[in-house]
């Protein structure tokens, strides 16, 4: 299922590694200080996925994945994303830098940030810079904070189970015939993404940017062509670069995760 799976490790390096196969490539799980540099991936699922446990167990353990640097890699996947962040995020994911990479094939999106209600915790400080994206069958970027992955046996209930998202930055991205540039509407109205930057995005796409429930958005130097419909569609989004946005329908508020009959006890 996952070809290479470091768990709860500190200071891990992968350099000049080639991963081929039908599963995920490298799954970083509750690890700190990770470098993935100069690697090549041809996988049947996510090339790289960042995780930190799921549900009440992961939330109680609170083992972060943080300080991850992915540089100078080439990605091709035939079933999911080039880089997935999630969907198991209950320990938190923080400070991820993805730079100078090529995404040559993605069954869905090149970058897919994914979690769901009941995971809780946070995904924050994600920096993606200097990326070439082609062969993506659905698009460059998707953010789904509502319902990615199977619900846990013991989810985190109530407001604590709503994942927080902060500080997403995407700059100097070159796309070639991606069907959708950005799809980021599967978000929670009451817990909006805090800080979202798109800067210097060039190339061709079939559709533009779709945003919902974001504070402090900053869009600049978006120079793409070939798309149909509006370049930017948004609802409940504030910030810069939004003057010409076409309104979207409001995102429905999701039903909260109910408390369990018996409180979860970490074994």
C-alpha cells in the first residue's frame, strides 16, 4: 500500500532515490526534519504523501509531521496525486517546502491537500515554489478539508474535529493544459483558511480558480490562457486580487461530528 513508510522518525533524508510501483511512493508519517531531494517517482498512487495519524488516536498522540523539504524531484502517478498532504492529519502538519520539482503525470491533481471532519488538528505553513505541471488529469491544486478519506472509527467530535488550515503559499508555477487551475471550495465556512497566496502562475488551463471560505487571500500575476468561463470564482473570501471574482454559491455548513457514547481512551 505504501512503498516506503518512515513513522515517528527525526532527521530523515532520501537523495537520488527512484521509486516505481503500484502503491504510494514515500509516505512521511509523524516525522520531523525530512529531506527528499533529487528523487524520481513513477507510482500507482500518491508519489509522496505527508501524514500524522488519524482520528482520536492521532489527535491524542499529537505527533507532528514538520520541517519537510522536497526539492528537485520528478513525479508521475497513475491513480492519485503527485504530492498529497493528508488525508491522515490528526497530529498536525507544519512547515513544508516544495521547490524546483516537475509534475509530469497526475491522475487527479499535482498537489492535493486533503483531510476531513473528525481529524482535527491543523495543516499550516505550506510553501510550493518553482513547479512545472503537465499531464495532470484534473488540475494543479485541490484543497479538500471536508471529506477526504474514510471516516475514522473514533473521530474527534465537535469543533475540535474541524481541521484548521493556515499559511498556504504557491508561487512561480508553470502549468501546461491542466483541466482546472485551482479547486479549493471543499472548506468549512466557520473555520476558513487563514492565509492563501497565489503568485506568478503562468501557462494554460481549461478552467480557472475556485475558492471558498478563505481569509487573507493574496492573488497576483496570474497569467494563464485557454480557459473557459471566469478566471476567478469565489465565495466568502477576503483579501487582495479578488476584484473581478465571479460569485459562487455559498458552501453548506457541514454537520458536526457527534460526541461518542464513550470517550476515547488512548491504549
